[in-house]
């Protein structure tokens, strides 16, 4: 089970996130904790956040703000510690030495990092498209409808709305366009592929990111662990797909809205007569429900139930099941893929590998 952001003080919460991990951010978070307790620049930057609710993940906001400074090329001395900026080879600087260098960068950008704490952690894992695809194929088999209206709630930058623009390679199966910038190699066993035509791709997010801009791309990159080079490679390839789709006039639309309100509005706008029975609406979500207040989940479920009474709809979810341990809600480390509430198997939170 995962228990992030636990503790009475920010220092305790920083230390709890990665514990004794010998990763870049493991060392950085312990350095941040020590600096906070010593009254250093971290305490100055994090002033007024001491009483923020657990789950706010101040540590991730802080580190992402620093990462964006690095991505802009304004901290070359710190960039040496970021493996994703050095191809597949590790950076020349050892992770255990990162905090003194990072502290100097933080001290030179105090006001920017204060503002960075208001930026909610937000990723868009294109590897999850491999999971979406399996759920999509299952939904098509269940309904016998191949024309898809694809809706994603909690879509972030909408990269996974381009799932049919990626190439997939698994043991004994392949699917997707040849020549796609993004090729997802998955361990998923033999998958029974289906012909699919996505006729609409649309989503919502409380704070949509435009992946075709430099600022949007850097924001997405800043929330991906710097030592996860393969994730950065996948993200770069997906960004290339998004830019190509925008240039071709086929960009996915991601509206600024909450999931429940957005679903209610779009369900009501569907003309059943105009859509006909040959379009299947697929509502897709991945690792988003854990961030919703309880009422939002109920609102989403009600909107989906109302939609099913009017037109064909499948709900594909990839979420961490909740459990209560010692009176506290925690989340399973792996995610579960389900279609209409029926579990299909367990998957990595980043989508790859897919175990099922």
C-alpha cells in the first residue's frame, strides 16, 4: 500500500514520500526536510503551506517548479543530475550530492517557486494508452459497435485521446499505424485486436494543458521523475503526435471543467437520433478518482447511469482500488483495469507493463 505525504510537519511529510530511497528525489526530499527544519530557503518558499491537507503533495510541486527552471536551461549546474537530460546514460553527477546544488537554485528563484506551489501535480502518462486500448477492445466486443465517441475525464493534456494514433507491439500481436512517433511495447499477453474508428475525441480537466506549446510540454515533463528516462521518451513521442494532429486540424478538445458537471452536460447534448445506434460512447479515466472529493465520484456514476439509459456507453477505468488500513484510506500500489465495473486485471500505474 502507498502512504505518501504522511506526517505532522512538512519535514515529516517530505521524508515520508520516498523514505530512504536512493533516487534523485529521495535525496532531494530528505534535503528539503532538513532545510525546512533548519529554517532555510525551503521554509521561506513553503511559508503558509504548513497546515495544507495531507495529499497536497507540496514536495512534488516544489520539485516540479525546480525542474521547470532546469528545463528552461537556467540551472546547468543542476541539470547534470537529471538523467532524462542525458539520453539513456545517467547524468555525470551522483544523486546523493544533489541537494546543496538544488538549494542554491531554489534560493535564486524563491518567488517563482512560491508560485509553483500553487500548480497541482499533473501528469499525462501516454503509456496508459496501452491499457485504454485493451479496455476499448473489450468494450467493442461487448457492444458490437466499432465507431467510438471517446470521452476522457481528468484528461490533463488529452494525450491518451490519441490512443489510435500510437503503435502497440506485444507478444504475438501488433496494432496501430506504422510510422507513429510513439511505439508502446507491452508485456500484455496475446490481445484480440478489434477494428476501431474514433469519430470524436474530447475530454475535460480542472486545469487543461496545451501539449503543443513549449510551456505546456515543460509542465508535463516537470511532473515526471527525471530518472525515468523511458517515461520521458514516451512523453516526447506523444507530444510529437499531438503537434502533428493539431497541424492537421484534428486536435482533441479538452474542456476546463469538473468530471461530473462535464459528463452531465455532454450526456444531455447527445442527440440519440443523430448519433444512431452505431456509435459507442466510451468514457475513460485513469488514476483520477483518488483525487476527487466523494461527491464527485457519485456525480460521475450518476451521469454514466443516466447516459446508459439513452445510448450505448462503456466505462473504462484504470484506478487504484481503495482500502482502509488502521482507519485510514490508502491506495493499492498497482492499478486495476475494469470495463463497466468488471475487473480485467492489474496494471502498472504508468500503463506499462500491463500484467492482466
